[in-house]
C-alpha cells in the first residue's frame, strides 16, 4: 500500500485569513497611533490654556487644637516662577481663612531665580503689611541664597541644628562651548542691532571677552546690592560682625548663623509654631500644613510619562527649554555647593 502523495508546500495558496488578519492589525495600530497623537495634542493645548496656574490648595492637620490656626507653608526645592505662583496661592488661602492667626514658612531650598526670589519676598511683605500677621521661618536642611532671601523679612527665624544657611551672593551661570564649536566647525552667525552692542553678550559660541565679562559683572554686582539690602532691611540691628564676614557667599551652620545674626534661634518647626502662637496670644492652636493637590491632568501626565530605558544605557532628553537653560546666561540667588 502506497503512502498518500504529498504536495509541495508552495502549491497551496496562503489562506485568505492570513492577509485579512494582517490588514486588521495594521489598521488597529494606525488608529491607536492616531488617537494617541490627537490626545497628546489636546492635552498640550489644555496645558497651554491653563496659563500655568497651580492646582487647588488644601490643608492637612499637623496638630488639632482650637479653631485658631497656625498655617505652615512649605517652600521646597529650586525657587522658580512656579514656586512664586504656589507661594501666592498659599498666602491667598491664609488670607481667606479667618481662623489663621499666623504663618510659618517651612524653608528647605538652595535658592534659585533672582526674579522669583524677589517676587516671593515682595508677596510676604505685602501679606504682613496688609493683614498684620506674624510670619515666622523654620529652616530645615537648607535655606541658602534665595532660600535666605525670602526668609530675611520674617519676624523670627528658627534653624535646625543641622541647617545650612546664608550663601548671600549672586552667581551667573554661563557655559561656553566656543572651543568645542571651533573643533567641529560651528560658528555663531547671529546678527544684532545696534552693531557692536551688547545684545549678544555672553554668547556660548564665542570666546568670552573682557568687555562682556565687565558688563555681566556690573549686573551681578547690582543684584548683590539688592540682596544685601534685603538682608539689612529684614535683620536690621540683629546682624553682628563685619559685613565682609556675612555677605561673602559663604554658607553657615545654624550655630554660625545665630552667632552672626542671620537666624534668631536654634529649633525645629514645633518651636517656631509655639513662638508664633505666643506672639498672637493663642494657647492651643490647630496647626495645619498647606499643600497643592495635583490636578487630574497632572496625574494623567505623570502616569503616561513612562519611558523604557535600554539596559546599561543613559537616556538623555534634550528639548528647547533645556537648551535654553544651558546656553542663556542667568543671574541666580542659588547655592550649588561650590
């Protein structure tokens, strides 16, 4: 008995379902990509229309007591425009709550933008003058440069024993890539008006000139005068010792800062709140801390921002904002441990 004859595989046409299912997969993938693109455009548009406003401010209770409140306002991380907006939102909430009798700023910041630091300082001054409330500062790990700038006008400054503070000075970040550009044949072909003016001073693609250096130094010096004036106005007769020992960009330990008059007491948030309560005549205040509740959009963006990284590789994303940060000279009230 002979076995059944086998037909060569190529004699059978591929099943129609094979091409049909492949077409479905391509269509589905294209549709999903299109919907994802539309969703991202919509989300970006939503962000733009929001105008960068901060989300709703809520409070959590640290210690329950009477209806009179001490509001703790955190200032954490690099001080930038977003920090200034958030501070304004926090202070508006304190202004609207008739039970808030005093405010404690909980500062943990190396400083940041000159403009944002000054905005926050101005807002605190406005808050104090318009509402007559005590503003106390409680420094935690770090309250340096812009972190001290926003603290200087407080009615009382407390620093933890391990706090680093001070760094009263200005730094201009300006990376220069001229040697690297020369090596790869890249030149700065920018044109400015007036010709020979200062519009392109500090270009990262030209070798630094003495004229540009002097120009930027004059701006730094003016920002430094602004900083020292704020400290002198806020601390008044409390400062001790030669100004050159205080206004030199140096960071101080809490003990050193108390000795030279930059802080009043060594203590923690609890002591700062107790001092504020005593000053306004309340014995058992409710202490609350403000924070911002992330919006639904921010939660969505955070959940979607998951990028797989290759094993052993480094994932670096360059965008217009990062390039701008790297190539544009910026005055900063910022301490970077240098």
